């Protein structure tokens, strides 16, 4: 069976940091396959780290160990924790909110704390600023390789004690759908909302229906337009907006072959909310 | 024998898309090695996708499976196809022109269509916008691992039926060489033409000869200069232009330790053509 | 035992160059694991290449083969060399200064030259501009896989004959510490000096002491401030500067959650020097 260790950081790939994490993990075991989630999480952006885990973890084989190190509090008293998700994956990360989306949308079975004094790369005690290498890659590789099991990482802690970021729930009331714009499909600038496809079905919205899309920033309307609920980007003309189902089976808003985010200066996070409804039918008599 | 799956996309590495492709492929098989061609193809740039395959495929072991997903028409009626190249490699890609250079310069033995309904990641039916994960990585891993063989991907289609982009043939007439500027050596800004070294030999051009280089955009002259046909960049001074043989044994034009493309605003594609000839000898009497 | 080949270049990941290196190495052997140090060394920046090797090599298993190709002199008479480091790793690289930091700070046991005519990818003779693929990845894979041993790469040469870049030694005199700013922690903009933690101990500087930090460019003072010697970034407020111990157990200077380099326009290299001392105590009577 494959033994996978998958790394996520905000370190970028421009220096030797990620490579040192790979090297340390390979020193622990030459029997694991190491891959990346992404290393381009914007610096200190725990929300993005949490979302990218939610987006990706379940597409990996059960038992895969994820290490996620977006860690503005490195060296402080924030804990290092390891989670076993309900989907059968492991995530090792600072306790700073990185598990928010997985906990909320997919579930976590058990969380343990890691003793940063005992469980660290031997002879790394003098450095307090690179736990990605000294704590996370090291323990991730020990767990992925089977050198230790999950219980050996440290004592169980309650899920209620871990840090989480505030989330806005998607809602549906009288056929009006509301949610937040959680993240971008980065290269293409499409908006990914937290409104599930199921809500569109509840509101009896079908492919090819015209929808009214309204976007708010801190409650203030910043965009409104009517666009098609399209099955694919190619269903609308180049340069035309559309509503579509993204790869997490949530609702996305995009412009075919352009960046919605850049064109209309739309950002992400709980400050950015969105409302969808069937467009009022205009009847000419 | 190694079982290699190599991925190319325009998704970038900034979010979880490429990692989800890796995960799906590893779920299919833990017996394959997955690597990247590049994920930084400019969005929707099928020409670049086609060229990067041409540049890279033959340097991988025979039997390697390439998956190339630059797919502006995802979810439309464009086909998904799989090619067996004359060099003994496999490429799985949307049928939108991504095979143009391989077909033209290296040859393809057989092409098959993939049934997107039957041959897809189980339970991925609701999403129509991420075939990279649901169709291409999934089938690429099945082929690379040997779970299925090439014939099981789907029925044979004629090479005449696949989409190709227009190519300008390099030519040589009366010692004058002409061709197109197909692509950049991205980090360094050197121009890669489609003029083969063989043409220089036919025109009796030797290393250290002075050549007249003329560049046209849509037929209009935009650059002309005399420069050396150098064996290596170090044969000219820093900041000096040169003609050289690139890693595909075609003719390149560069500035030593600077970007020719940026300095002279030269782009790529069939709109950008180039002419080379021995520089007229100036004889002072 | 794992057989690791680790690649570093200034090629970027935007085209097919790095992938062709991977492919060539896999053609040599399907029994090696290939990973990256970084491919984003600034073009032609041999100093950065040398530093990133120094930063990373020792965190990989002994026997790992590194290939580092920052090679402005490709195709010239500069030699190709292979080094066995005192830490038990191998580095194959152009002889242009890439071994400067490893040689100075960690030590090299033996250096050999590679015959670029005999030891190259078969049928690659026509191209003189991509030794990364034709010489370095090829020989790196032969060494990593055990197809050849170190002695078979070529004859021994003296360490005195290889190219090195000038280094400024860190110094301590009368409790004043001086050194150079060698490199950035790229994504975060922190300054990494060559002053070791040991010097702070000698100067009896403890965590939480206030230090006076002065930065010079070509000998001219460009920055001076008083800041804490913090155990971790979280020990100071967001936006506040600090002195800290970096992951190589050298002294770093940073701003918590901001870029020191960008805020104060500080660069790297031997032109950029730094002085640290205990801040004079101001006593109000």
C-alpha cells in the first residue's frame, strides 16, 4: 500500500525550505512518497490553508498524511496538533485555524497534541523558527511511514479546544440562496462560493436558467448581473459571465476565459457574500 | 520497469487542483511515479501546450503516459483523446490542438477517443468543469499502471479528424532560411524558431559566421541585426545577441545574459516570422 | 536504501526544461527518486545557488546526489565538476562558484572533473546549450543509481583549483558582531546573516535583550534601529522588527508578518554588511 506524505506551506518554492522538509522526511523513511498540496498559500493566510485542505484531502488515498504549515505563531505557545479526519486522512498542523473547513464540512474523528520538545528532529533545538522542517515534516514522515502510529503522536484533545476561524453558513430562504465567496480558482479568477449544488436543486434552478447574482462586500452591494446557470464554460460566449458547479460541487461564478475576480475587483473571505436567485422574468405584453 | 505519469496543465500550483490530480492518480495505483511537465502554460494557450509536449515527451522513457489539460472547452462536445506517438509514448488530452507539434514533427501511430461518461472517476458526475481530475488524471493513471491497456481506452479515430493548429513550415531557398518563432525559453527570453540546424548546414553556415537576422510581425519588419552564429552563449559578450542551436537542435536567437524577447518586444506564434542569411561581407578596398 | 537525485536550476518551471531533466534521469534508472531543491534561483545568480546548496544539502540522506545548474558559461571551457562533501553528499555542477559556501562552511572531501565529451546523454552532441539535461541530469542519475561510482566520473582535481566567490567572514570584537547579509528568506523578506548563534553567546547576548542593529551598503550606513533578540516572531508585535536565530542557527533580522527587505530596501551579498551589539542602556536618574 502506498505511504503518502503531502506538504502544504506558505514558503514558496524559491529557496531551500521545502526541499529541506523533503530531505528530513526522506531521512526518516525511504519508504514514503512525498508530494505537494501547494506551497503558494499567501503568507500567513490560515483561511486559504484551511480551504485548500478541504478542497484536496479527500481526493487522496485513505491514510495519506498531510502536513500544513502556515504558522505565523511559530515558536509561541500555540500547540502542534494532529487530526484524524472522518474521511480517514491525517493532518498535522499548528493549532491556529487550519482545520476550520475540514472540521465543519467533512468532520474530524480525533485530535492529538504533539510534544514539540520530545517529538522533533534530533539536534534541531537551537532553531525556533522552522517547525515545518523540525516538527511537522519530521512527525509527518514518522506517521506516514508507520514508524509511529497516530496514538503515539501525543495525548487526545477535544475538538472543542482547537482554534477555528468564523464561517458563514450558506442558506436558502424563499428560493433565495446566500453564502460567502470563500476562495478563488486562482489561475482563472473564478469565485468559489460555499453554496452547494443541492440548494440550487431545492430552489428548482435548472441548467440554462437565468440567475440574478448579487455580490456584497461588508454588506454593501458591489456587483449585480443576470447570467446563465451553465453546465460548462463553453455554454456561454468568451467574455460572458456564468454560474456553474465547481469541482467541489459548490456554486462558482466566472467569466469564460477571463478573470471575474480581476474584472470586478471581487475578493474572498467572510466579508464577501453573494446572493443568487432566479432572474425575474420580464414579460412584454 | 518504471511506470510514469507526467502531468501538464494551465492550472498553476497556487491552489489544490494539481494536487487533487495527483491524489486521484495515486488512488488508482500506488505503483506509478507521477511527475510534472509544467503547470504554468498560460491559461487557454493550446499552442504552448502543444509545443511543450513536443519539447519534452521524447526525453522520457518509452511507455510514459502524458496528460495535458489546457481545456477552454471543458464540458462542451470537444472529445477526449489518447494518442500513441511514434516515439512510443502516450498522451491523453482534450481534442483541441494540443497534439499539433507532436503529430507534425514526430508522428502519431494511433489515436483513440475516451468515453467521458463511462471512463471517469466514480461519483464525479455532478462536476463538469474539472476533467483534469475526473477524466484525464484518472485515465492516465489507469493506463500508466497497466490497469487498462491503450485499446481499452476507447475506439480508434483517424488522425485526420483531430483538431490541429496551423503551422508555418521552415524553408530554405537560395541560402535564405525562413521560419516562425514558436516559443520562448521562458526564464531567459530567448527565441526558439522552427528552423532546424540541418538547414544551416545546407546553407553552408558554420559556427562563427556572421548572420543577418530579420524578424517580422504579421509580415512587417520589426527587427534586423547582424550577429554571430555562436557555439554557446559564452562565445559573445554579455549583452550581445547571438544565433545558437537550442536543445531541440533548432535555431535560437538570444542575448547573452539578457532577454531578447523583452529587449526587442518580440512575441511568439505564427504571426512572428524570422529570416536568417549569411551577412553580406563588407570589403574595404 | 533510498537513491535520491535532487535538482537545482535557474530554469523556472514554466517550460519543459526541468521535466526533460527528470525524463533523462528516469531513462538512466527507474530506481531513483528525483526531487527538487529549487528551480527559481535568479537567472545566472551563482551566489544564490551556492547558498541554497549550503542551506539544504545536509538535511538530505547521506549519499544523495545534488545537481545544480546555474550556468551562464554553458558551452564555454568552464569545467563540469563533481564534489563529495564532508557530510557525505554529492554535488555535480559547473565549476563557477556554486560550491563556495559548502566548501567554506561544511567542507569537501574530493572533487572530480567530468569529461563532457565522453560522459553525456547519447546523441546529444549537436546541442551545446542544455548541459542541465545532457551532462548534469544524465551523470547525476548515473551516480545516484549506482550505475557508476564517484571515481568513475573523472579524475581528481584539487579543491584549490575550483572557482569560488569572495566571502566576508563574520567577526566578533569587543562584544560587537559583524557579518554579511547573505540571502533572504524569500517569501517573508527576512535577512539571513552569516553571524552564527555562537557569537551571540560569546557576547553574552540572551533572548529578550535589546540589540542595536546597523546595516551598511558598500560601507555606508542605510539602517539603524534597536530591537529585541526574540526567541520567535510571535515574541514581538505584528509589524515590529526582531533579531532571531534562523533555521541554519545563524542570526536573522525580520519584521513580524512583514518583509524587512522590502520595507527598508535591503539587499543581499557581500556589499551588504551588518553590525549587532547590545543596545546601550539608557538610565534615567
